[in-house]
C-alpha cells in the first residue's frame, strides 16, 4: 500500500480508507461521551464531536503516511484530535475562566504523547469532575499506540515541543479578555525568536495552534524505516509554515463569527485585507517550499493545497462577502489541484448535509 501522490489516489484513499476509519472511531467516542455522568462535561464532549468532526477527517489524511499501518495511525489521530477539540470547548465554551484549570486540563495532551505517563486529575480546578473516564480513555488510547512504536524515542522531543507550544497557546488564549492579548503577545515574542523568521506575534501564535506536525510525525513513526534526521526535517517543515497556514485559514473563515461572539481572532490583527491576503499567500508559498525536501513531497504538497480547499469551501465563506472575495484570490493561488480538491470538498459537504437532512 503506497502513499498517494496524485489527486485521484488521494481522493480515493480519503473516501475509501480514511473517512470510514475516522467515522468508525468517532462513533465509538460519541457513544462513550453520551454516557458521561456530568451533564456539562457530556454536553461539551458531544458538541466537540458534532461540530468539529471535520478536524479529525482532515487530520487523518496523514494516517496514509503509515501505509499498511494507517488504521493504527488514524486511531491515534482521532483520539488526540478529540482531546484537543474537547478541551478547547471546555476552555472556550464552558464554566471556567481559570488558567490553572486550563493548564491542568491540557496535561492530558502531554500525557497522551508520553507512553508510560501517570494520568492526573485533569478536572481538579473545576466544579465538574465526573466524566466517567472519558478523557482518561482518550489519553490511554494514544499511549497504547505509542507503546508499540520502537522508534518513538526519536520523535519524543519534537512531539513534546509542538504539544507544549499548543498547550501554552490554549492557556493564554482563554484567560479573561482584558489579559489575553498581552499574555499572548509576551509569550509569542519570547518564543518566536528561536525561529529566526520574520513574523508578527499573532502569526507565531497561530503556528502553535495546529496538531498537523504531531500527526505527521506519529504516522511517519509507523513506517518500517525512519531516521532521526527525517523526523527532524518533518518537524522543521511543518512548524512554522504549514501549521501557520492551517490555523490562519481557520481564523480567516471565522472572522464574522468571532466578531459577533467577541472571540479572539488572529486575522483581526492584520491592518487591512490586502496585508492579510499577502501574508496568507506568503505562508502558502513557504509551506510549499518547506515540504519540498521531504520524501513523498507530492503527498505533502497535495495536503497543503487541501488545506486551502477544506477551509475555503466552508459555508462560512459564502456568508461573508469580503471573505468570499479574498477566498477566490487564495484559491487561484493554489492552482488547478486546489480547485479540484475545492470542488470535491464542496460536493462532499453538500452530500453530507443532504444525508443529515434525510436522516
């Protein structure tokens, strides 16, 4: 089983292998979430699966890098992304605004990347406590996948660096509105110096908010032959540019929604639309360059074009006139392959809505 390197093989693999495996895993997690004793925790767990399943669908494409072991990679990816989405809901949409709570919750994401880590009382700083073992089950599922990876130690440092930055972003981003920009700015300015790249603090913060680098590393570890050098190159390729493009596109389509909800949006810090589009295209160009030296570069370049397609085909784009116009510019930049994937995503979303309506 080879890694897809063209449009036909990629879309076929997504439809026939990735999506069935993802939905099978999500069904199991949804069933477990529905049994959570605490009403608030149950509500947030179910909402995170219901509204953010496409995060798992998109991230699971990296499972194809594991070739014949793709189901094991997807098992990890779905569990880890479900932790991420669930904790995001608990920090953003639930009852707490305590950074100590956010830090305790996000210990789960670090433990999930540490095969023999002892689990903590993740809810120790919030009134809701009883999730019926839901979060622990997600963490241990990830750990069990890693326990079977003989070369895990080669990627451990890279994985924990990416996850630690992700956790710090979430903690700083969800503090009270009066403090979050200052905290994010100070943290980002202190960290981005190590990249030796010219970017604004809010761009660096966006780069830390993606799990794609983690998924790419884990799936690569499931290949029979992997080296420390290749893992290091993967990490450098995905952080910052691929991950930055990923999260900036996410914020790009959420601009109106975040304005209404008074939520933080990194795209709102650009001085105007022209600068924002120029920077997004810069991130796209540098992301494409950053993966060009990796093995299976055709796959990686397709997934970057896929990011444009997934986000720019979202219904939110068509509800915002300015965003729709800018989306056309970005999509043209991705060329015919991005357009093909865009049309594929649009068709898939229409069919999914019809199926849900009929159901």
